[in-house]
C-alpha cells in the first residue's frame, strides 16, 4: 500500500531526474529552444517497474509509524467507556494486484487492490457506571484489514525542478476486523470495541498512509536529484539539470526537459538554439535520453580548460605505436627519431592545444582538434632531449556503443594536417620519409590508442556513479545532425530502492 506509492514515485523519479522543490517555475514562451537534455520513460517501463511492488510495500510498512488511537463513548448501564490503541505495528502483509496508468496531461494513476494487512498492538480500556467501580484493562489485539489504494501523482515544476504531488490519495476498506488476544473477554466487549474503533482506525490509517506517501514523494525527489546531479558531475565539471519546461505526462510516456548547461569554475555556458522536438523520440523502447550537440561541445571545452586532455605514452605502449609494421621505412624512421634510445628511456606526450570542436552527424560524432605531440628521450646521465615535436589538426569520426557495461568507441575515418613539424633527425625538413611514416602511424595506431585510453576512463567514471548497477538491455546510441539519442530497455535493480527505504525511513 504505502510502499507501492513509494515505488512509483521512486521509479519514475529516478529516470526523470526528480529534484527538490519549493517555489513555482517560469519559462520562456518557447521552452524547447533552451532544452539540452530530454528524458522520456514509456509505459512499458512503468508496467515493468510495477511488478516490483510487493517487496517495496513490505519494506515501507515495516518503517511506517502509526500514532496511538484514543476514543471515548457513553454507554447505557456501563457509563463512559474509554479506549486506546498503542504500539500499532504491521505484523504481516500481502498484495493481490497492482496497476499503473498514465492519464494524459493529468497524473500517474496507481491502483493497488486487495492489500491484506495485519496490525498488532495493545488495547487499553476503562469504564465506570452506577453499578461498577472504575476498571482499567489492557489486552493485546490484532486487526485484520483488506484495503484498496488509489493514488494520482501529479508532476509539477518548483524552483526549476520536478516535484511530485501525491496528495490525491484514497483508501477503501473491504474489511476491518478486531481480534482480542486469548478470547478471554466476553463477546459483547469485543463487538463494542470493534464498533467504536473501526471508524477512527480507518480515518487514522488513511491520513497517515496518504500523508506518508506525499512526504516520501518529496524525500525521493531530493534523493533522485542528488543521484542525477552526482551522475553528471566530476570534480569541478558539472551539468545543470534544472528544467527547461514543465514535465509532461502523456498516455504512453513521461517526459522531462532540462537545460543541460555545463558549469565549470568561471566558464559560462549559454544555449538558446536547441533543435529538440517531441517527434524526434519514439515510444518503442523503455527509456530515452536526448542530448544536444551543444552539451558535448561544452563538456569538451570544460575538459580542455581543466587540463584533462593530456596523455603520456611510454614503454611497451610506445613501442607498439612505432613498431606497427616491420619494414625498412619503419626501422629507418625509428632509428632516426629515437637515436638508438630504448622505449623504456623514451616518452611521448599528447595534448590538445585548443578546445576541441564536436559535431554530431548521422555517420557518428565528428571531433576536430588541434593536437600537439612531443617525443623525448632520456639518455643515461644526460638531460632529457626532445627529439620530435609536431602540431597537427585532426578530424576523426567516432561511433559509440555500450555493451557488457562498457563504453565502446570505434573510429571510422580520420584526416590529419600537419601545422608544425620539428625533428632533430631532420632539422631541414627535406626528408619526407619521417613525416610520411608518422602520418601513417597516427592514422592507423595513434588515434585508436588515444581512443582506447578514453574508453576505460569514461566507463570507470560512469561506473563510479553507479551505472553498472542497472541492468541495461540492448542500448543504442544514435547520432543525428545536431543531437544524439540514447535508447534502451532495462531491468530495474529493486535493491537500490529497498536500500534507500531502509536507510531513509
């Protein structure tokens, strides 16, 4: 019952980047123009998540706190009869059916049917009459209930962030039976307290359960915001995931639009030319992420400013680059460049001289960058000697995929244009053999080597944010002119939400 509401709030929230809320939002007349990230979760995903309800409900009920219930009533012959129910706890719970429906432009409707719950506690009662002294008794009790729960969860925007309002909540009771333990009390007393207590108990349960669901909606919103914000942040580089427009509920999907501005120290990102349209996304997969080309460009700029676009290669890795083929031309070029030094006494540095430019095209992600390469040798007992320096403009097209919890980058083609070339073995620059050899080496093994370093680094970064905990099925990364779409199916790792419930409640 309570847990089902929590499950829905958690599951759609996690993938829609729910975040904290407390004040209304204002948007431009055409909000899509500043949309950098879009997240769409379709109805098949909601139906899948609905199957995980039972264990979450049980976890939620175990942590629920129910208030003491007191009442009093005047009875003929008996005088005033007062009662109190205390230490109310859930003893057992079972669920027959749970359903979820997306009401277009309205709410997420959740129906949980035939929740059988057993409550236990202590009943204290006392009565006084003309023929009785004042008497007080305590007896353990069990309450058997059968309940239907309906929740309409509305999505709002507050403080530029998504908020979930679950105050539209109803409980219907099919059964509410009080059992006094030991059956030592007379039947009339049992019936008396059942009649007294039923109405009050129904009211209290409804109030507490629905209030808890609505409260938990905001708690989960904060939790998921922190989760999403942490995923798109690494040290000083982060992405602003505040809303660009009001979140949408359609008959077949939920959708949120985010600004996606890159934040880095004093780096100021501005974006107002998005090409997003709802027609760019379909409804055949469970989850979609749409990202503007602008975000990738800004992230590359921030990485450059943070001096992350640097790489050193030495030892066996350096040998593999320069000995890609065993030919006379290769041997001559290596001998001229390294002057007989071993690869263990040599090092190559590669870094970007300017902010890379990224464009998204149907054939892949096109990266254009001005890159410097410096090769130095370290003669024994002598100062390091730079034997090769070159600057070159490189344009490479890369296709990306995600499989077996790893990011895979595949370079398709590349173009290299030398801007500066200095080599101690050829100071005049009249010998084209070294330059031609390096041109081939960079194209065939140099670029793949750099990309092979980027793959595990990005995979490790994503896994450090918890991506590997999710069971992602058949992910596709599709590039188009100006944007990229990531679409996938998934199996939800319910232990994540259960762990959250156990820690937060």
